[in-house]
């Protein structure tokens, strides 16, 4: 059954995007360079965008890791540059934390904290607009009226804020997710101060 | 000649488009300008999905939070009236979900087929996960949010709105919430009752026409109402999480009998499991399976309990190995 775009967007927002920082961190640990990571992530979303239905995806996190891994391996193979560490790279990509488990439940409160953190990190005007639009659920028009600006300004600021939030989502060290995942980081040791 | 744009350049353009789609309620599939942009580079579709997903992610925050943030987060003194806020919330959510359950008085029907599991955002910012073979009706009204569970099971993550109670009706049973998460399941057989499990916050549950006082239940508690046995609230957070594994398309068994396990799988699949031996049917089993893979369950049972599996297109029979 074909699902509506709204359903797919909601699924990606709730089950895929929150894990992006973890997938990026894992790709980094596997030795990928920044530009490649951007490409792998983008292609993963492209594959999701091409789906008619996401009903078969039982764990967004596992799906994200698996797809990113496949794309990364394809890229390494396509590069056709025989390098001594190629095999190691592919091996490194095999260490994937993608085991779904019944106790990995939607951690609503933590997610909420993350949303608030993201919005609070925006420049003042953006922050006001995002608070009204996304937290209070005002329309663009109502937001413009409240702030005494034109709708155009609201839209421009929304786009700007969205860019910043997407950047923050991809850069977030995902500390707040370490509880959700398992001890899946054999190569990295996080220092605690 | 233009150099090939980088992933992050595409992301920036996609953010502009996502903001525009959200602000103007554009139809992604039919807006000619947007479609032209998407066709210009295969990577743009992914970037747009990601940017729209980020907006949806932020909106989930509202669904989860329910309550308004502290007053100082609102920049202007003249806070809008509660009604304006509610109307705004509905508008934004409706724009986001492309018209699922607008403010119409006509209830919206949500059904799932055998084996189908759906997650659907509602117009008020709530989320509903609908289990196999379920029929729901959702009516969003200015003063109330009402869901009728005609059959099956659903889990609700309710956006907080004290002025619009969220009530789920399942037969004579009513479950009321203001901002919380809980599931309601109607048993298949007559007299099986309605199983209510609370995963977050507090709900009130009662049976229509029953003089017994309403029960307040908090996270981690469970009750079966309107069944043959008298109801009692049980505290079983881990069991509840396990019972709700279907939200991830999974069945988590932890000491259920094979008979109970077979009944669970049979809720999702036309290919039914039959445990042929009564002694075997009482054996207890532990494991995590996909709802749509009864074969894996049968194989695991065969391997661990030495059972014999005979299957055809319609039935998977699990029997005892003949001792010779």
C-alpha cells in the first residue's frame, strides 16, 4: 500500500533523523572523510524518499545503519582505487549497532529535551519564530502578526533556522543517545571530565 | 560551467524549500516549481525529505511536550488566547500531515489489515500506532478529541491539551487522557474485555454505565475492564513494554506458553500456527521475533524443543517428534 508523503515525513522525522548523528559518528570512526559522510547520508535519505511505503521498516535506527553501510561499501568499491586499507575500511563498516531490542523504546522525554535544546541554540529572531511556530503551533500568519513582521520574514527566518537545526542535528555528539544505544563503540573512548 | 554542488549546498536549498512547503502548505508532488527543482539533481529528493523530517521532528517535540514552554520563551506580552493557540496548533499540524483529520466534524476512519502496523500523526499533534486488524474512528472537535476503537489495538501518544480531553471508547470502556501515552486493546473473543496499558503519564479508565468509580492509572500499570473477571490494576512496566513490541513490528516472548505465542502470531498472519500436541502447547518460550515471520518462530521452537514442523501455504503445524 502506498503511504502518504506526510506519513513518510513523520516516520523519517521520528525514527530516522534522530539517529543521524550516531550514524555519522560511526562512519567517522570507520575512517570515512567528512565530504563522503555527507554524501552517504544524503543518499540514504534519497533511498528513503524513493520508497512508496515504509511499513516494512521495523526499526528506523537499524534501517539507517544498514542502508548507510551498504552505500558506504558501494562507494568504496566504486572508487576503484586499490588501497591497502580498503579491506580494513569495509571491515570497520561491519561493526554496526543495529540490533533492535524490545527495551529500546521511544524515549519521549529525552527527545523533547533535544528539541528544546535545538531551538534554544538558534539566534534570537529565529528562536522566537521557531518557538511560536513549532512549540505553540501558530501558523506563519499568526507568527508574523505576533512579531510585527511580514510573513516573508517569517519564512526566510524559518529556512535559516532549519539550516542551522539540520547542521546541529548532524553535528550533535549524540551524548543523550548513549543510553539508548548499547555499548557499541569498541573503537572510541569518550572522555568524561 | 557550474561545479557540481556539494551535499551541504543542496541541503541549504532543501531547507528553503521545506520552509516554503511548510509555510504555504504546498503539495510536494504537484507543485510545478518544486518538481522542477527536484528533477534538476537526483540528490535533492533526499535532501528535501531530510529537511521536512527535521520540521516533523521539532513538531514531535510539541506532541511530546503538550504544555506550552515557560512564559519567558514567548517573546511578546500579549499572549494569544488559548483558543487561538489551539486553532493554530491544528492548522500547523494539519498543514504538516497534509490534511489527515482536519477540523471536520466527520470522523476520520483509520483501518489496518491483517499483519499491517501503521503509525499515523493526528491533527492535534498526537501520534497513534495502530496494530494488526484494527478499526478506529477519530473525531477532532473544538472541545473534545474522541477515538472509537471498533476492533483491535492501538497505542496513543497524546498531545497535552487540558481543554480538549482525549477519550478512547472501546465498547463500554472509556479511557481519558490529557497528555500521556497508553494503549487500548479489544479482545477478539466475547468476554475477553478491554486491555488498557499506560506507558506515560496518568489516565482515567471506566466502564460506561458501571457505578464503580473511575480508576486513575499511572505509567507502568495495566487493567482489563469489562471482562468476565473483576478488574484489578496491575503494575508491570516491563511486561507492558514487551506487550507493545508490535509498535516495532516485533513479538517479544518471555515465558509465554507456545499456545499463547501461537495466538499472538496468528493475530498478524493469514498463515496460522497450530500447536498440535497439548503438552507441547504448555511449554514456555523466550525470544524476539518479527510479527510477520511465524516460520522463524516455528523453526526456533523446533530447534530448542525438538518439535517437528509441517507447513503448507495456510498452516504451520508444530507437533511433538514421534519417539521411536
